[in-house]
C-alpha cells in the first residue's frame, strides 16, 4: 500500500465540499457530470468548485475530459488510478480483513 497516496486521498475527502463533489460523481456513475451540472446541483460558486476539483484531480480521485466546450468529471477507482504516484503500485485505502 502506498501510504502517502492513501493519506492524500483521505485528506482530500476530509473536506465536506470535496466529499460532496465526490459523492455526487459516485452517484452519477461512469458517464460523469459536466462541471456546470455539479455547480448547479451543489449550489457553489464556480471558483470554489474549481478549487476543490483541482484538489480531487491532483489526488487522482477525479478525472476530467474535455468534450467540445464541456468538461466532464468522473470518479476514478480508488485502487486503479492513472495518478503518477500510483503508477507503480495498486492502492486500497480500506484495511484488509481476514475471513
């Protein structure tokens, strides 16, 4: 387990606004949501949303894709991120349990 990456992910999700964004993207599923849709649903200013998305993207929890003039945000898998820090190993932030 990459402890630094796990700590970074948990730190990002420790903020209520970022947790709300992440939960919204989890519920949206694989299609994700347009940035303006996230802003509308959470009723937060564009600058605040941009700040929090930057943190989530930096931690590898959210990916963004530009399609025309739209930016689609999607939740990335906790253990299969294309984040540079996670490239060498698989990360799970949940503890293992023995049956």
